C-alpha cells in the first residue's frame, strides 16, 4: 500500500488493527474531535493487540461501544499485558467509509477492583480485591488522504530547542515517536493530520532530520525567543529521526540541487510548501 502520508510503504496487516465503527467515530477522528479510541478485547483480536502476556484474562465486557474494558488480575497495580510494539495504526471502517489513524500513545488505568471467585461465580466489588477492570486507551491522530506539507526550520545555534534537547527526545522515543511543539508561520490552513518536515539549517549537518504529523490545531503562546511578541504553535508527533550528531541523508545541498525553484535555506519556520514543490519533495524524500 503506497501512502504518502506515512512516507513509506507499509504492510498494514503487520502494523495495523482494523475495527468496525460508526460513521460518527470516523468523522470525529478526521476532524480531531476524537483523539482517544478504546477497543473491546476479545478472543479474536487480543493477539493482534497484546504481546508478552503474563496476566490471566478473566472477563471481557463491552458496556461502552468506544471503550474496551478488560478484567484482569490486578497484578499489584500494573497492567498485566504489553501492547504490541509493532502496532502503529488503527484502521476504522464501515460499509460506507474508511479512515487510517496513527497510534501516538497507549494509556491504561484501573476502572474497578473486585474479588474474583472463579468462573461462573459472582464477582464482588472490593477496593482491595485481586482483580481489576482495566481501561486501555489509544491516543490517535488521523492519517489524511490528502495532507498539506509544511517545512519547519531548526537552527540549533539560536533555537530554544538545543542539540541536547534533540538527543534527549531521540533517546526517550515511545513507539518510534517523540512529541514537541513548534512555531508555525503559515498557520491559517494547518490542521490535525497535516505533515511536516524538519529542515536543520545553519551548520554542516543541514538537511531533513526528522518528519511527522501535526497533532493539534494552531494555538497562541509566548515567543520562544523571549521577545514580547506572541506566536502560533502546533504540537507535533515526530518520527524517522536522524541519529544525533550525524549528517542527514537528504541534505540541504540535495534539496537545492533537485528543486532549485524553492528557497530552502531561507525563510520562516512553518512554511506551507506549494503543491508542485511538495510533490517533487515527496518523491525525493521517498527515494
């Protein structure tokens, strides 16, 4: 499956879970109104969601249509399962529509503790019980069929985001993602699910150092440089980082040579790439 929003060919059978939902859920995810999805675990999908199982699945409930609640041994307050590391996407579909969503994070929290008395016997709510109904939530962002492409610029010598911050982000990636916010100059059309590409400038490591998705609508904050101005920012989920200290494969020189009609070296951070430039850039990036 070729999908420019992910910038790479992926086998969704290996990295995605497909679930059937109402059209309202798909619309809500696309619009950024629904950012958290929860699914019922059952015998058909538990192996697609979970790995390294060391707890005992006691009961599955489906009281809420968009929340999955599983009953597990309390395990000293720790969720007794691990979400599959390969699970990166959720495909939402019904007979009329289909939407791909990227998993950003997975949250778990105990919803109810009880004493489990054995199969077929009534469970008794008990704050000190050995079992628990867990709520497991996937934080997601839509992968748009046609996303805008934004060029962010980063000069480590003057930015508030220093080389050490980048190193820390890469070191602490979760599910192949780290999250930061960034100022965006051409913010008017930016939306959740648009793509960005971070261009490092100002030194001998200039080039595309990571990319990702915009995961918030633009919002106002104080200027990162400390001036009295106010700036627009977006939150970003960042993937495919170049190893800190190494020169990127797609260098500034390659960009300037391949697409000379666009001024890559100069300009604001958060520039919306024109469609013709974006098409050429995506082709170059994929190569």
